[in-house]
């Protein structure tokens, strides 16, 4: 032991000889990004790992010259970072942990993901055997990506301007109707749904009609989903339709998308114009008591009414806030009158990270709240198959037994039944508001307005 004690050992940073990867990137699916949202890239190739000694110069003793001292080591590598299904429109901000910078600051080249596309040129020259084209996959590449003093890929996140960017109401988000069609029918990554089985009349349209596309445009509904995890197509479509206040209908061998909105609404487009949603309210049939099939000891129409004490009057939505690095943000809508009458009852929070604009999140929360509060009655009745033109969400109304307004109404479902009569018949279920219908657009400020009264129920002939 030294007279003055043992010398302290100086910490030595290890020198790495290769890129340190933590996960098996081959197990991750290729993401699908619609609109503009934050997504994590996936390392799909790397090579050419290099070390760079960091030196500092200090003056030598007794008049000697400067002496170089190694103070640390940094690393760089060739790499390709997969972004998602292409082609995409670009990358905006890049986040490295809590720090952020514009895309050019990282010296990355963007290959948009066209089909076909050429291999990345620098890799084709330096590593010709490994230079794959990756057609249909968008990726960012660099021949000397700076890893800093760590030999691992940092926790990066890209602001991806993906597919179908731009809707009538947003320059950053995507049109839900165009998204739905692309997700179902795209030959590269779609579900394989035949395009001929889509009812373009109800899904895609033009201003002034009652299509799903016009409904979303008039209300300003637009989304930017990132599909980066394994999930069933049905759950994805169910979530999108829930957030856009619509329902799928399979009828006549076609998939139709029917908005729940039953009142005209006009919205302003990003270009300064207007678009008007005009719902189809033309009656399909004029039904009377004689059209209902029922046994002598059975009520012709059965009514189920939900308990108002169990209905939520506060609805929360967790969205992404584009103005704050796409951080998770909760937006809520409430009905003060219902709270004062029945007490505060919060509904289950809805996760909607595909919503990146707070006004859209407020609108969606309001629509969900209104349907929960005011769509309380369910009517069940039977008709013969001569009324087979009736569809889900587009059903006729009675005169006499139930004095309903002579217009189509949102229905729940149609079932087959032959228990009462030998001829074929169908069972219909209609959902109706408790004290009135549900308006197509909530009032500004994300507050609930009691809808106008329409279609009172009258018992008796």
C-alpha cells in the first residue's frame, strides 16, 4: 500500500466492435400510417460499423510540444430504418428521447416506398449483395449515422406524413372514407376485400349527398391512424366507425357505410368553401298495424328502454395532441343537465390515438355522449319478406300502433325468423331516442344540447 493510499481507478468506457441491438426487428410488422402522426422506425439493415477516437491536445512539459490524448470514442454505422408501407409523403420532426430536431438535421435520405423502387444508391455501390430494393416499403437511410458515445440505435420517433394526407377539413389528417376503402382493397397491404363489393354510393360521394365521405367532410372529421401492431381488421374498422359516428351495413351483396346523422349539416372546407351533408330521409315503406306479424298473445312491438341512472353523462377520449409532440391528451364532454338530475356518471374512456386535433376529439366525444344519452329505446317487431328493402339504419315507421315520423330511422339490426307464420319473415330492431332524436352536429364548446323532439311513441291503434 502506498504511503498516501491507493490510487483511484479511472472508469474506462468500453470500446464496442459492433452495433448493439436490443430487439429482433424481424418480428415487427410493417406499419401503415394514414395522415400525419408519430411513429417509431424499425431497423431493417445495418453494416459498416465504425469507431471514432475523440482526442484533445495538451502542452507537453519543459517546453515540449503538444500531446494528443484520447478522451473518448464515438460510433457511426450504415443503416436503414423502416418507416412503413409506402409511398409516404415525407418526414417532419424527429424525436430522440426528449430532444427534437427537423428531419434534415440527421442527414437521412428518405426512400418513399414506391412500387417498384430502386435500391438505395450508396448501398448498391458499397454493399451490392445486401442492397435490396424493398419495394412498397418506405425507409430512411444513412451511410454514417452518428450513434454518439453509445453503440446502440437511439430511441427515435418520426413525424410521418404517410398515405392519403389531406382531407377537406385538414392539411395533415386523412379522409376516413378514403382510408376505409384503401384499408380494405389495397393490393399491397389491404384485407383483400373485393372492391366490387363496396357500395361507392354510400361510402364515397360528393357535396350535397348523404354519403359517409360527405358526412365526415361536413362535420370536419379526419383521422391519422398508425397501424403498427397486430390487430384484427374488424376491430380497426369498428373503432374508425365508432369515432366517425357511422355503422357498416351488408345488404344486397354490398358493404355500405351509413352515418347516424339524420339532419342536414354544412361545414367549411380548408379551401374556404362549404360542403353539405344531406341525409337520405325518403321513406321506404308506409307501414301500418296490419304489416306487423305477431301471435294473438304477443305484443306486436316490444319496447326496451335503458335506465337513465346507468347512462354515462361524462365521456372522455384519449387522443394525440399534434401541437405537443403527439402527447397523450384527454378531452371530455359532459351533459350538465343529466349530471344535476342523475349525478355524475363517467363512461369508459375511449382510446383514439388516431385523432391528433383537439377540436376533432371534442366533437367525437360529444357525438358519443349524445348517442349514449338520447338513444335509449329499442323496438323489436316482425315483418314479412315483402319488406326486404328495409336495411340496418334505414327502416320505415308505423302509423297507428306507433305514431312515428314518416322517415327512415337508425336501426340496430335485422334478424331472420319463421316462428310465427309459415311464410318467410324478418325481425327488425330500431333504436330511438328517449326524449327525441340525436342531432347530426353537437353544439360548439363540446357541450350537450337536448335534441329537438321528434317521433313520440303512442300506444294503441
